[in-house]
C-alpha cells in the first residue's frame, strides 16, 4: 500500500493553474490540478488517457468539440491526444487527475 498526502489544493503563487503529481506507478499516475477563478488553462493534449474528478469549484470544460458545465462531482474522460481545457472558471477549481498510463509530460 502507498499513502499520498496531497496537502491543500492550491494554485501556483502567481495565480496560474497548477498540477502536482501525488502518486506514480507504471500503469497510472494521480495528481491534483488547481485552476483559479478567471485563470487561463493553456494545457495541450497529453499522450495518456486522462480522468478528471472535480472536487470543488465551478466552470466550463471543452474537449472533443463539446462543452460542459462542471462542478463538484463532475467526472470527465479525455482520450489521449484530444485537445481539452477548463475555461470560464467562476469559482476556483480543485480537480483530482488520473493519467493512464502514468503521465509522461508530453
């Protein structure tokens, strides 16, 4: 068993979105992603499948040509290579992120 203490979900000191990896094994990695209200999420497509689970906050999410309103409890699946981003964040977002396989940084 591994236990990861994610601490507090928090954006970077400069108020931009921030991803922090909490756990990694070959098959997957888990992290937290914080997007402050009004921030620009400029992420690019990843080489891995990705699952987002919104813990708190509100905003919109666009992927695969579709847009959805997101809030606590929203779960999103983004296939590898698909363009996606959070936007119109009206309440600071705290999101649990799972990559499979583990995030490669590309």
